[in-house]
């Protein structure tokens, strides 16, 4: 599963804008959002299906822009 997060300028926490099973769909959405508003930044994370000791899902960053 791939999660797309968008961080707007001046905000502290990124917002989740979509969850995708296909990486190409996640990249497409993130790049479309970036072309509409170049002041935002995005992060695409892949969830591994495993959890840490706090119950949070383990993720790895795939792409930032």
C-alpha cells in the first residue's frame, strides 16, 4: 500500500491525500498536485504491513517532491 502525503507551506503536519495499491497511481496523483500548486511538497510512503511496539505501521519513503 502506498500513502501520499502533502505538506502545505506553513503547516507542521502533512495531510494524507490518498492510499493506493499501485505505485504509478500514487506518483501520478502527487505530481498532478505539485503541478497545480508548486508551494506544496509531497511524500510517498510504502507500508510494510508490520507494526512497531507502539502499534504504528512501519513505512519506508519511496519518493519526495
